[in-house]
């Protein structure tokens, strides 16, 4: 490559990264607000891009949706851990964790559930979902291990199974909410009770200090 062509190539790559990010950021806001029904035209209008750039950078709107959904649920999981970090008891910890995921984090969890359903029709997208689930489960194992060490809570099954059970319960509750159109605001207590039952946390453990 001629020396004068190097800056031009770098500028082109940087422009491409900026366009890709603009599309991703615009799609994130729109998908979280409206779900997968958002059109390519709406995304491009918000990103200042052209429809063919969605195909160029992401392959399809569906792949862009799945990438956005995976990133969103991972952020929601991390946010939930932060929100629960100052809990005083196991019960308080679980309530704050679930409250975050089904409260401010609900739109992120909802579009991830939608993305999981989509991969049933788009097998080529399953890898993204599988990788994200592995990350969620691994993070859940770490969180559970920290709780076990601090409280002496004994699990009924292997820690990886418990982590999967937690996330399966969260996804199930979100599917229920989506199907009924109800808000979690009034039923958070019931949602937490479902998680307690799923993980079989004894009442004696719920009141244990997290210190």
C-alpha cells in the first residue's frame, strides 16, 4: 500500500467503526423501547445511516437485534449485582437482585427472551445466545459462591445448576409478564417468592447477615 493510502484506509476503518456503533446505539434505544418490531428505516433514521449499512455491518436486522439483546441482558445482570451489593441479609440480597432484573432491567431481559425465541427460527444466531447464557450463568455462579462463603448457605444442587435455575426462573417470569401485559410493580413480592422456591432457600438462611 502506498504511504499516502495509509491515512485514507485508517479514516475509512474509523468511519466504519463509528457507523457500526451509531447503528448499535440507535438500535439499542429503539429495541429496548419497542422490541423487535422496530424497522430498519427507524434505526437508520436515528443513527444517521443508510439501510444497506445495517446489512453490511450486521448481516440482518435480526442479527443486530440479537447482538443488542445479548449486550443489554449482560448489562442488566451486572447492574443487578451492583444494586444488590449493599444488601444486609440473604433475603434482602435476593429481593434487590430480582427487583433490579424485573424492574429497571426488565426491558433488557424482555428483549433477550424475545431474542432467544427468535433463534428458534434463525439457527445461525444461536451461538450469540449460547455465549451470552454461558456468561450469565458463570456470573450467577460467582455471585452465589460469594453469598455461600459469606453466609454458610448450603445449596441443594451443584452451583452451576442453581445459577441456571435462577436465570430460568427470571426468564419464565418475564415471559409471563409479556404474555399478560402486567407490570411487576405490584407483584415483585410474588416474583421473589418464586425465586426463593426455585432455589429452595430456607427461611433460616434468608435472615442471615451478608457481613
